[in-house]
C-alpha cells in the first residue's frame, strides 16, 4: 500500500480486510470481463444458475436455491425461462417426486462455453500490459486462491 495508507484509487485503505480488497479487485478485473459478455442477454441470477450447473452438473432445484441464496420459487421461475430458451432441462427428482432436478442442455453448455471464451479473451486484453512472467504469476495466484476457497 502506498504511503499515507491510500490505495491506488486514493481511497483510505488502512484497515480494509484482505477479503474486501480481494472482492473489489476481483469484481473489476476478473469477474467483469466474463459477466459483461452476458450483458443484455440474461439476468445475473440466470447466468449464475447456468454457470453453477456448468461447474457442478445436474442439481436439485432446492440445492440451486441454497447455492444462489434465493427462494425455490425464484429458481423455479428462472429454470422455467431457461428451459424455454433451451439452455436447461428439468425432470422429476427420482429421490423426491415433489422436486425437480435441473441439468444444463447441450445448447446451454455451448452458450456458457462461448461466454467463457469471450470473457477469457477480454481478460487477456485487460492483463496485456503485464509481462509474461507477471501474467504467469497472476494465473498461479488466482489458481491458488480458487483452490483454497473451494476447500473453505
């Protein structure tokens, strides 16, 4: 941190938790290039739902509600809309006929793949001012943070 306890943006940084600083940096420099590729197509919650299915595979609707920190009704509405556009498929939960499981369709997987590729391209452009060694260091640091957070 520069002299005087100020961050590069000029905001008092003394006392800010490392987690908060990481969130601010990640939101602007890591998350935004990916999130912005979806702009105007789907809502943020729908994108998060698709990406969760992309990473974890088939999930129960109530599990999605817990992970997304939203109501089961909202998840039902979102999955209905995503099913209409062909990105997910819902079926009755074999373990509990009152519930549903949701899976990413081939079209949904291709949709997320396209956005990951575009977001990765945007991120590379954002980091283009870094040297090759700095980009490798950043990649390794992000992988380390992701691995540790996945264990938490």
